[in-house]
C-alpha cells in the first residue's frame, strides 16, 4: 500500500513446515519488505 509516508506492506502467512523453516521464511520476507521500503525512500 502506498501512503503519504511511503510504502506499507501488510503481510500474513500460513506456513505448515517446521517452526525453524517458517521463522526463516518470515524473516526473509521482512528483510525483503525493508529493502523495498528503503528503495522507495531514495
């Protein structure tokens, strides 16, 4: 979503793998979202 303050990404996930794999997946998405936000700020 684009807002006055930049880009906001709302995310939800359903992961049915082992907890460690799900945690890594979510962390990877958070990192990607942060990079997108930084790119938009430039």
